[in-house]
C-alpha cells in the first residue's frame, strides 16, 4: 500500500471504530446467568409408529416397493 492509501484507510478505520463504540451493546449468550437461560427439552424416548411401511412409503416421490429411492451421491446409477 502506498503511504497515501495507508493514511486514507487508517482514517476510515478510525471512523468505523468510533461509530461502533457508539452502538448499544446487546447482551451476548455469555452474559446470561444460568438461572435465566432455560432449556425446555422433552424426554428423549422411542415410540413405535402405527403407520405401515406402505403408508410411509406412499409419501415418498419414488420408491422401489420397500425403500425410498434417492439420486446417487457418489456415482452409481442415475
């Protein structure tokens, strides 16, 4: 960079940093106290589906009768 460019960009950077200093500081996730940060998660448990395989496959755009067909990712058939 030329000395003129350094001077120009230094001035612009100072203006930007002065503007940023004037902006309000929103709280970050690190500012939250454990008592205010709550996670409402449900218990993770397995449940059986009442739908048959054919009912579930009926929602897929393409099937081979027992599986959902998707485009090949790593070569293979198209």
